[in-house]
C-alpha cells in the first residue's frame, strides 16, 4: 500500500485540476442592436427593409437568443420579418393573425415586443389570449412566429404550418459575426416605421481543451499505475 501512495496523491491532484477545469464558466448575457433608425418600411413593397449589425467579442457558444424590436404604424397582419446569421434564419413575424378564418390578419398598428422562445404564447395568434396594445403597438414578451412559409400563402396554410424556425435555431452557434434583420410589408394599406431592434445573447465558452488534456493524462496515469503494481498487489485486487 505504501508503494501506491505517490500514485494516489497524483490521482487526487489530477482529479482536483480536472474538477477546476470542468467547472462551467458563468454565462454571459449581452445585447447588440440598432437604435433611432426611423426607417420607413415600404408599404406593399416586397423589397422591404434590412439592417445589419456586427457582433464581436462574445464567447463562442450561444445557449439562448432573444430579439426585441419596435415598429410603429402599419398593419400588423402585413408584416413579415426574420433575422439571419451565417446560413441560419429565424422567422420572427409572418403576418400575425392570418389564418383559415382571417385572410388579412390583425389590424393593430405596430410592435414593441421581445420575442423569446421561452415566452408563454405564439405572437402569430396574440389576440387568442391576454395581450396589451399601447399607443397602437402590441407590447410584452412573445414566442417568435417560426413559420417558414411564403407570407403570400393562403390563410389555411398558416393555421397548419409547423413552427421550426424559432430563435433556438441559433443555439450552439458562434454569435460573433454579421446578423441581418429584414422586415417587409407585403400588402398595401398602411405604412410602418422601424425604430429600433436588438439581439440579447446568452453565451458560454466552449469546453476547455485543458480539461480534455487532464482527463487523458489521468487515464494514462491510472493505466501505468496498474501495470506497475507488484504481482501480489494485482492478485490481491
């Protein structure tokens, strides 16, 4: 047993280092966006409006993304909006209220909302439950639309469409780089204005390479320690 003491000490030391390396780093919450845009969203014009920001300096792993924006005026059932990063897209709005029973969607004039996958209700059908309209704008926190379908689709298509493009599509990606917000008013009748938008990121570092190296060293040490035991120690084990 005395001959194994150094190996056991080394084992304890490596376990301590491994525990330190594998302790998760605290999540970082950061916001990037654009304010005071006062950008007209062309009425009934499919070219729409887009704006890009560059995110930098964040840890390389997204665990959550929320999107806040302020649009005044317009006709909510006309707006289609998404955000892209790399080759990935989340559908934020897709003609709210448009369904089998409503060909035009909701007539409210604007949004001052945060879109969050963990919110309680789908923004597409916000009038189906509790909601607040302030100065003509929908307010509060809502789940993004997520319906990756043509905004010119029939109302019945919206009622049955899958919601596969929520903000969670960005989880696991590197947040650094260009993010582009696009919004379009697909039908004529009222003109809206984009005032601001922002992305809120929760990010964490990637798993430590040092932890993996320590784990490998630990395994090699244990193997060598076992191989170097005297024959009577092996048989006793």
